[in-house]
């Protein structure tokens, strides 16, 4: 007879890992976006000062 509890726990752990990976990727993308916005603002300020 299959060990349903162990099967459930294995699936649950894998789901948690998948969510952690997605959250980390989301945070990296947010940081990349914010960095690019800051760079664009800096470049616009430099051009305005010329």
C-alpha cells in the first residue's frame, strides 16, 4: 500500500521549493527594473544639465 502521507509531504516540499524559486526570480526582476529606472533618471538629469 502506498504511503500517502509521505507522497503528500514530498509534493508539498516540492511546491514550497517552486514558490521560493518564483519569489526569488520576481525579486530579482523588480531590482533590475528599479535599477534601470534610476539609471534612466540619472541620464536624463545629466542631459538636462548640459
